[in-house]
C-alpha cells in the first residue's frame, strides 16, 4: 500500500506559465488599489469580497510563478 503524499502536481501549458508574472502583477496592482481605498474606509461589501478573492488569487499566482521558475 502506498503512503499518501502531501505533494500536489499541477500541469500548465507553457503559454500560461509565461503569463503568470504579468497576472500576478495585475492582481497585485488591483489589490493595492483596493487596499488603499479600504484604509480610507471607502470599500463596498462587493469590493471587500473582491479584495479577499484577489489576495487569494495573488498568492496562488505567486506560488505557481515561483514553482514554474524553479522548473524552467
């Protein structure tokens, strides 16, 4: 019987891998704009939800980008 592993493998097309740094930068820019507005208390509940989602997406994009760079 094989022991369970905590590793996860993700296969992405090269075209997607090449876009990860730009995607991460775009997500980060939008996230920072929302963070600034949040500091000023100007976010709607929809924008707060967007900010939370962008934070998660930026984290994933950054992880994928780092993993792709390590393998190239």
